[in-house]
C-alpha cells in the first residue's frame, strides 16, 4: 500500500459511511498536509480499526476497512534527545524500520545540537523512505524539536518510561511484561550523549514517567532507541 497520512479519530465521529472531522483535524489535513477534496488518508479509531478514507469537503468518506499486518499492536512514541552530528538520520531510519509510531526530537539540558528546519524536512523524508522500504502502512510522525518539558506533556499514555542507565532501575522488558496486554500507547524518553540531568529525571518522574534500564551496559544515545524498539516489538509480535 502506498504510504498515506493518517489521523486518529474517536469512534463516535463515524456516522454511516462518513467521518465527521473536527475543526483541528480538518485544519491538519488541509493546511498542514495540504490535502484536497478526493485525496486519500487513513483514519484510525485508536482501538484497532483503520479505514481508507477520501476527503470530501468537511467529511471523510470511508472507502474501505484496512487490514494492517506490518504495524505494531501498540503505538510507540519516542522522545529522543538529539545526538550530535548526523546520528539522528540513522535513528529515524532504523526506528521507522522497527515500527516506531512517533519521534519527538528533544532539546534537553545536555543536547549539543540545535537543528535547522532543513533537518526536520530531511528526517521526514528519511522516515517516508524507510516506511516504504520496510512495507509499513504508516509513515511515522516526526515532530518539530521541542524542549524536554514540552515533550514530557505531549502525550496522554498510561505507560511512560524514561531510560536511565545509572542506578538500580527495573528493566524495560520486566515493566512491559507487567502491563503490556491491552495497552494502546507507550511513550519512552531517551537521553543525549551526556545523559539526563538530575532535574530532568525528577521532572519526568513527577510527570508520570517510570525510570527503566535497558541492561547493564551503557549504550550510546543512538543505540538505545533500537534496543527499546527491538525489545518491545519482539515481545508484542511473539505474543500476537
Ligand atoms: N553519560 C551518560 C551516563 O554516564 O550515564 C550516558 C548517556 S547514554 C550515552 C545516552 C542515553 O541512552 C541515556 O541518557 C539513556 O537514556 C540511554 N541509555 C543508555 N544506556 C542505557 C541503559 N543501560 N539503560 C537505560 N538507558 C540507557
């Protein structure tokens, strides 16, 4: 299937064969994504149903229900402190191949890089290419870089983790095995080369994030996201 943009709706927005779009959704589709009447996009109801839809004025006309087999059962959003150099290109590409849903580049206290707007375009292009290559139904969403504090409050999710290699934190796999069944979304934060500051860790915990380990070795900032996704994807797909 060609890569199409997608939006999440609530099940109540479906009437007969139409999706009643909210104002912000319409703005996103027409102004941000620049879709016109007749253009196709995907709607997801967040509880496992996805439809191919065509934009018709203020509505989405449902064309067909989609059976998606290449996507992970649970949406994974990564908050990733930007590493130095071009390391983020590989992070975007490989995380896309591994099934990430959303990547939010984070400017943390110890982030060394403040990326240009061309970088964002480049990352989105890389994500689209990687999604196509790995035969995904969706192109992951790459956010504009935001501050750590903004990132902490971006998503509603029951399972929110912050990776921290120092200290006696439970392993991500152990935490996920305790709750994984039935979850819809998971948010995971990974720090930069210099790690998180103590204050950032405390703020994350206060915002509902649980500190987790990825094992006994300290991984590079660009390696940690692959480990997170590999662990979770293997667990989800092994149980499917
Ligand atoms: N300089 C930092 C230190 O000494 O703790 C290391 C930072 S590490 C290169 C970059 C990020 O990867 C960390 O902030 C953390 O989010 C993640 N990370 C690396 N290894 C980890 C591990 N074993 N467990 C959990 N998170 C890890």
